[in-house]
C-alpha cells in the first residue's frame, strides 16, 4: 500500500536539509519526490544490503523491516501507518511503534513535527547492538518441549 505521507515528509526533510543521498523504497506511491532517490521495490537481499550501507533507516512500523534493521544494527525511525488514513487495515503499527519505542529499540514519529525532530536524532544516533537472526537455543528447547507435551503423553491433541 502507498505511504505517501511518509514519502512526502522524507522528501521535505531532504529538501530542507539539502540532502541528496537519501534512497527511498516508495512502493506504489503516486508522489514524485524532488530530492529523494527512489525505487518502487527492492527484493529482500537488496534491501538488506542497502540497510547495511545506511547510517540510519526510516520505515513504516512493519515487523519485517524492523527485524531486518535490528539484525543489522542500524538506528531506526518508524512512522506507523494509520488505519484512519487508509494506509493500512487497522492501527496495529501504532502498538508496534509504541512498544518498540518504550523498549528503546527504535525512534518513533507520529506527526510531521516529530518526524523532523527525530530525524536529527537519527542522524546523530549510534549503531544499535544487533539482534540475533534466529531464536536462542533455550527458547527453541522450550518450544520443542511444549509441542512434544509432557514426557510419556505424546504430542498435544493426540488421542489416548
């Protein structure tokens, strides 16, 4: 789905700060940014490579993007898509942004003024520690034990 609100904010920020090195994946946006270098879509490998090259990342509050950026360890500013603006089906991204901001994993902006203020923080942010690309062995072991069920009982849902 297009996210013209964020594309417009980013383009205005790039213009106001004289930046001409900002790459944006804009999907099916109808906006024609003046300062941003744009691509409609990137495949996952290309997206990850661009994140690895970036000093910081601005994105919607979708978990796929967030996880990739946190795995790479770059500063991240999220702008949640809003259901009321038909940017998504509901406001689940608000919950995601608020929680990850509370955990100090991301910066978040909920309006244009916050976006411009947080962009300054993003530019001067430090790289975050990387998160693992997969769950740790203790969690995996607990999940395996849960799925297998108590010893001697077989798997959950199995008959007597």
